[in-house]
């Protein structure tokens, strides 16, 4: 599309390029969960691009467009669906950041947002906040819906903190050396995931380093357009990583795709090279392991029917579809079952549960239904957000299946 | 649009399904031909046919023009809104109401997406045959408006041949129903289904459609032959036809197109060929194998210097990928170009190519040719450099001459994208004044106020005809091809 | 009943302009359609014959409307091609008549009916104007498609003078099969089974036969593979339907002619869908009948048209009387007349064409 976007912002060229490439063909509509659900052009990728264009061209007010942009899950399903190669993700992040700088949020919304910025990225603060329940009580009168949904997402009791060992040696022949990211919420909510990942890697001949003092990678903040905060905490991880590692492993899908975008985040910053160096090493757990080649686990005594739910940030943003499935397929006595429409977002999408509870609920319910239709006895995914969301919605439908991270299931397969 | 119209609309639609704010209207201002933009006065999002009927009646009563919209993928500006008019978004009417595999029919709402029908009936060994490249998102309502088609339409026809019955609301609010679940469709009395399909949204809105389904072919067989001149490839097509075979698809590409396609996807095309012919057979396995043996014989006799058969589904896919990316590849040869879409009688393809060759020399521009030899649908790609002053104008003039040539040779100005906004000034080149008058009268007899899709299809002094400039980026990606 | 034989479009135009009410006749093979009042002038197009343009390579054929079907079929046959909609009454009818009444034979089952093969037409309308509708090429997306509208229009909107069709190569060999079933239910189930298979049948009719029902199927293709395809088909039917007996039929005359053996003063075509047949058939047990194209149309022959009319009205099925003396050839459920009337208003505002 032709456009009249002024190029006075650093990000403008990227945004302009994405908009230019978009030809308004609508191919992406078919892939977009919010379009499917809401059936309006403004809630489709094509419509959002058009709205962002309208704002950048000063044809409409940013505030007017914002609700529609906010409703975007950031699930990136529209990216592989677009034949013209529009970099929707870059456009969205750039746009959100730009708007964030000038945005006046409604008061309470702003408070909630601050809260996210201040607590979610810091495992300790998050633990404290949740433990005291203070935040919830404090804000509940103002934000019943958003918080209901956040509190729902939490387990009744946070698991005790379980520090990870700094190094897990490779077992058998050493095939690699990696660093494991143990950033934010996930470590507080489900410390067993990173532990399982480290153990599986070690069982596969990989030496795993887990540097102490890590902080969040910043992705969750980037996701809500808090760019400078995101940069600030992202930086803290750079010096912590050993130099001679093959990869920096993450078990959180959103973090993986966020870190892959560091180039954009650090554009124009003096430490851009450090950021891109870091980002080029980041690999999702399943991608790394599939690339390395799995040492066959013992498998399960009795057959397990396992459904793999694609995390958007693995499937759409990183193109990981066959890798996790191939890992699972190598486990003896594990039968993989297909979830219909597995590529559709479950509605978790980062802080989406917090921002857009109604849509998140609807998508979560649909996802649980689709999973049940596949008839699994275990559900795995590669992302904590998806796991929590799915577990919650399966519970709501009265079905108590185990839902776990792929690393956990693999570790179980090595143990049994 | 005045206040009383809005008030009346509000009695039909709850707030969340009546869009009136600028921010909500903006994304509706274009379809897939973004050269045209018009913000509608309002967008209504009905969820059932009663709402549509009430809306059309209201528009008729208050003389407010409306445009129906499916997914907004029209390439000719067909779903461009009308300023101060109402846009009726039909995408929420997306229920497949009935599937009857034993009768091979489906009954659908107009907002159902083309491909969703095939997905829903695949389990019965059936499919919905018309396959426009946009089938993953375009709606049956839009397909009906343009009589859309795809690669495999020679044998089984376009949309019109697959609609058996429909319920419609005419532009003046009259609701009527014609056709049936019988394969005969209307069968007795004038074939109104045939009249309504292809009417570009000017007659009214299709509310419910009964479609015919086809059995999935047991087998496809594909062959590719290289020739040292275009004429020979054309002759080969004649030989295939003369042999009595009825292929599902027959495609020709010229040297420039081959070169480009090969550079882009490496389909294994012979680079030294002046012309490449692709022929595909489909149907019952035993019959197709027998036909294929015959086809092989014909092709061997046709003077091809290289013949290659697809041995499996992968090889078949590769051949088609090359064909479909041919346009994309041409992008590698030139910074800009214009895609034209015209039809000539198949037996005059040779003449058309000679004429295009002459025009090419006269205008000193390169033209790559890709065409559906099966139905005479030409896609000349006119290469130019947009940075050279006057180059675009020259290319557009050449494109216009090609359209005129199609008409002269007894063909058509559009094979499938319709007239819409884009080609409305060309319509009178195809039809006599009497024919134009009759079409106009017909429109007025159905829609006296001309409220349905006002300004489309018929020429008007207001806006100049516009050419689609350059290849569609999807074509460049090789994802779509214009069939 | 005589009419003016009109040999040219100009003559026809003058005739239309010079008369108040006009009825068109071709070869008059369908007598029921020509019962008109005394004040109606007959325009006889049987003189407008001949193939104007036939390009086998093009898969297109243009003929004058009065041309006999047998002439057309002979010309096509010479080039190994045919009209896939398989016009009915080839020996007696004209092509214009076949289009006006929308009469396809049984082989339409494979590729479609007249509407699927008509590309364009030249017409003279009720105002005496002559013009073309549709195109002459197999693909065209410009303008309203009035050519399809003419199919089944009974000459009441415009008079066709020339017609263009898409034609297809014909298969070298045809194999007819007669499959026996005990009851209509069994025969219908067999039809449904065929519809769920990927076997491409050229024809699929069924009719009462001796004490049970007979399913008439046809396959077309090459000499070498046809026997095996037929065998596969019969094997499938034997396994999955209540087939009593299957025989190959030599020649194809009676198998392909849906009217074979139908006797009665009145001959009626009914448009029906397979699911409506069981209910309908229960009421027409005494009438000679055959269901055609997989049960998508029915041919009935009766001496008591009044009774059949009532049945069609009750079942809400449209019928067209082709033979026999009736006031109006349209019986049963009447055709849509809300949209059609608008076209009439444009093409024949003075209601000349009856
Ligand atoms: C990338 C791409 C590839 C394409 N490839 C092909 C192709 O191969 N073949 C082909 O034929 N076309 C192709 N097209 C064109 C387009 O997809 C078709 O014309 C399609 O039928 C439009 O469907 P839609 O739902 O998007 O309709 P819209 O664009 O929304 O509307 C098109 C027209 O239909 C009318 N309309 C919509 N619904 C109804 C209804 N219920 N009743 C009456 N009128 C209605 C509208 O008023 C409008 O005039 C392509 C388009 C794109 C962008
Ligand atoms: S698919 Fe790509 S080019 Fe097409 S509308 Fe969507 S973003 Fe734009
Ligand atoms: S990221 Fe997901 S929700 Fe957002 S526009 Fe793309 S497909 Fe839709």
C-alpha cells in the first residue's frame, strides 16, 4: 500500500516498510484468532495494519485506534499466513513502543500496567507480591475483571523457591555446552520446568550452565510497549553468559521470540552488538534438542496419548512445528494425538489474560474443547502461559488432565 | 446519510454491530485494489438474513446506497464502499447449514469461506470445485458476485456451474428464491441462478446458497514439454485437443517467464526452451492412466525436445510451483510491470502472441507471457522501469492495446476478476450500445434507485479507469496466480 | 397450425414489430408447448438452420437456433466431440427448443446440463431489438450473463436466433450396465452409494423394471480399460448395495434414452432431488416413469394429466408438459416470478412473447 508516513521517528522506516509491503489482500484474516472471534476488519491483521497506517499518517487519533491494537494477541499467526512477507511483529512492537511514549492511559489501567512492569519481570518481587496477596487486595476494587483473571491464573499456592544448581555436567559423551535462562515469572510459578529442561539436556550429553543473578529477558515488557524498561533489564543478562557456549536455552516461548527481536529493541543503542550477539545464540529448548538429536529415553511403561499444543511464539514466531513433535515421537510408548486447529492461540498470549480477559476466556474455552476432542491423557506445550491457560480451562470444563511443559514430560520419560 | 436513517439502523443493530466511528470505518475503505479508497458512511454487521433483509429494505426506502462485502478480496474494486453509503459486512454469516454427501450438495450462508466448504466435506470424498487462488479467505457471496474460478475450471466450470439454488434479497427489498437441491437447479423456467451469478452485487444480496459438490479425483497425472518455439507449443495444444483428451489444465509459458520461474524456485524447467507446455489429467485412476499413455504419445509426436513427467505428488507440486511463481520471477527481470488479464479464443492464441510481439517491438518494452492455453486466458506481463519518465504511461498504453486486441479477436476484457471499478470504462468496448442499454435497463428494473453497488461495472464519467500496477505481491511470492 | 417461416434475423425483427402476440416454434417436437390462442402469431424458426461456426479446437460451436439436434450431433461426431448436456429428442427437436425448454438427456450426469455449456446467444427481444448475450469464448467475466437465463425460458423473454456452446471430446467407447434391485429403496441407496464414490459415471438413471427396479449406469472411456472399470463398479455395487443382478447392455439406445418405453398421452419432465423421490414415487406408482441423472429429474408419461398435476402441486415439484394438449405447459410448483418479471419488463415490456 502506498502511504504518507513521515519518517521522523527512528522506528518509522520499519513501520513504513511493513505497511508498504501489505497489499490488503486479506490472506492473513483466515489465520487471526481475534478476527475469527470478533469478525470485524479492525480486529484483523489487515485492519490493524491499516489503523496503524492511519495513525502514522495522522488520519485518526492514536487513542481511538488503541483498543483494536490492544486486542491483538501478538500471536503472530498472521505472519506465516502473509504471502507478501509483511513483518507484522516488528510493526506491532515498533508501533506499541511509539505509542507508549506518548500515551495517556486511564488511571487504573496505568496502575495495573505499572504493576506488571514492576513485578512480573522479577521473580522475587513477584513471589513476594503474590504471597502477601497485597496487590490483589489493593487493586481488586478497581480492576475486578483483569485481576480476577490474573489471580485465576495462579496456582492456589506458589511452590517453594527451588534454586537451580549453577552447573549440571554432561552425562556420557559431551555433545554441547549451553546456558539456561531462568528469568521471570516462570521460575516463580513453575521452577520444575527449568530443572527438568536442565536434566534432560544433561542426560543428552550437554553441559548446562545456569548463571546466578539472571533477570527477565524483557520480552513481556516489550510486549506491552515498555521499551526502555525492557532494555534496562535485558541488559543485565548480557555479562552473565559464559563466552564459549553453543546456545542460550530458553524454555519460555515468548522469551525466545522476544530475544530474537533484540536487534530491533537495541537499534541505535551503543550495546547493539552485544544484544545481537546474545540474541543470535538464543534457542528454544525443543529446537536445540531436536537439532542435537535425542538420546532415546526409556519411555513409558504404559502407552500415553499426548497432545502437543503449539505455543504461538514457537509455531508462528519461530516456525517450530516439527521439532517438538519429533522429540515426542521418539519416546517409546508415547502416542501423539492431533489437536484440531492446533495453530490457533489459546488466549494466554503474554499479559493478554490480564489485558483482555473476555477474549482470553473465549479462546481458552475453545482451546480446551479442541484438546478434549483429540482425546489425550496428557497435554504438553512449550510455554508456561499456554500451560496455565489450558490447565485452567480444562479445569473449568471439569477435566483434570495433566498439563505440562515438554521438558517435564521428556524428563519423566528418562526417569521411568 | 441522515439522522433518521441512522436511527432506523439502530433499531436493527445493537451498537456493537453498527460501526459509525471513523476509526471503525477506516479499515473498510478499500478491498484488495487499494488504488481506490472511499470511507463508507457506516458499516453494519448482520448475523442473520432477517437483518440483511430489513437493512436492504431500509436502504431502498430511504434511497441510501449500499455495498455488500464478503472478505474484501476483490481485485477490481468490487467491494469498494460508497461515500455516504452503507457497507453490509456479511462475514459473520458463515454457517454451513447443511451437508448432504449422498446428494452431493451443501447449503451455506453467503459469508462462508470457499475453502471451508472443501474442508467440511473432504471426509466424504467430496470437494467444492471452483478454486480461486484466494480460496482460503474469499467468501461464497463474493464468488457469486464475480463468478470466480480457478485453475481447474475448464472441465467443470466456474462458480455459476456449481450453484444450484439461492435465496436472495433484491435491491428493492423483495425476497425471492430460485433453484433447488436438484442438480438441475432451476430446471424449469428461466435460469435465474445463472443470471444472478456474476452480477457483481448489482442485483441484491445472496442470503442462502445451495452448492453442488464433486467427488475428489482419484488420480492426477502431469507432464511438462519443452519446445524451441511458441508456435510449436501452441500446435501441441491443438494436437492434445484433436486427440480427444480433455485435460484438467493446460498451461504455456514463454522463454522470459520460464527463465524467471526457474531463477525463482528452481522447478527444473529447461532453460533453453522458447516455450513450455504443462498438461494435467485428472479423474478415475484407470481411465487417467490410459489417457496419460495416449497423452504421452501425442506429446512425443509434437516436436518437443524434452519431455518430463511428474512421478509423484512432490514432482507435480514442483512443476506447479514453478508455474505459479512465474510472475514472481518476472519481478527479478524488471523493477516494475503491469499484469493484464484478458481472454481470446484459444485458436487465436497464436495470432494474439504475434500481435503482442509486434506491440512489444513498437513500444520497445519487454513482455513475458503466461497463459492458460486451455481456455485462452492470457496474462501478458509488461515489463518497464518506473523510474524512467514516461515508462509507466507507455506500459499502460500497451496494456490497453492488449485489452482492445482481446476484444477484437472475439474474446473478453476479463477472465474472472470482473469489471468492478477497475475496468468499467472498458465494458462498452465489449458490448454494443443496445447491449449496454439493456444491461442498464435490467439493472434499473431490479434496482430503480441504483442503490446496490452504485458506481460499479457501468462506466461513469467521474473516475478514470485504472490499471492494476505491477504484479500483485502474492503473485510475486508465487502463492497465487491469476487463472 | 401454421406460422410464418422466418429465414433471417431481419425478417424475425420485422415480424416481432408487426405483431401483437408471438409464439416461437422450432421443429415442434414438444406439442404441449405450442397450444396457443388464435390471436397469437407463430414465428417459425425451423428455416434458420445451420452451423455458423464450429471450431473443434476451440471446444466451441455456434449454430442457428432452428438447427436440428441430429444435424449438430452428426457434425460433432465427425470430430469426436459431443454436447455433454446430451440434448433430448435428437431426432426431432431443434437446438433452440432444447435450450428454451432445458431438455437434457441422461448423459448430462457426467458434466452438467445446458446451463453448464451455453456460452452465449444472439436474440431478438419483444421490442424487436437484436443483440448478443454472453460471449463466444469459454471464459468471460464481463457483464450480466443473460445467456444462462435463456435456458428454460420457453421463448417468453427473447427469441434465440443463434447459440454458442462449449463442447467436449466424446469418449471412444461407452459401456452400459443394468443393475437390478428389489425395491426403490434399494435402488435409491445404490444411487447414494454411487454419489459417495469417486467412480465417474456417464449416466445413472433408474426406473421400475419387471417386479423390481432397474438402475441404468454407463461408463465411458477407452476400450482397454472400460471392462475393468465396469468390473470394479459392479464389484463395488455387489458388495455395498442390495444388488440382485447385473448385466452388460449391448448398444446404448434404450439405456441412454430416458423416454424409451414411456407411453401415455402426456409426457412430463419434473425437477426433483434424490431425497424427494421416495415420497413422490409412492404417489405415482401407476404412471410410467424414469428418474434420470442420479435422480435429479423425472420423466413421466400419463393419460391423466389432471391427477399428475395435483400430485406435483401437493409435492411442490415443478413440472413441464412436453407432449399432449394442455392450457399451460407449466404444472406443479410454478417457477419464480419476482426476478424473472423484471427481466420480462426489460426484454418484452408489451408481453408479446408467449
Ligand atoms: C491474492 C488474490 C488472489 C485472487 N485470485 C483469484 C482467482 O484465482 N480467481 C478469481 O476468480 N478471483 C481471484 N481473486 C479475486 C477475489 O478473491 C474474488 O473476486 C472473490 O470472489 C471475492 O470474494 P470476497 O469474499 O473477498 O468478496 P468481496 O471482495 O468482499 O466482494 C466482492 C463483490 O461481491 C459482492 N458481494 C459480496 N457478498 C455478496 C453477496 N452475498 N451477495 C451479492 N454480492 C455480494 C460485493 O458487493 C462485491 O461487489 C483474487 C484476489 C486476491 C486478493
Ligand atoms: S496477508 Fe499480508 S499483505 Fe495480505 S493483508 Fe495480510 S498483512 Fe497485508
Ligand atoms: S498477531 Fe495474532 S491476534 Fe494479532 S493480528 Fe496477528 S493473528 Fe491477529
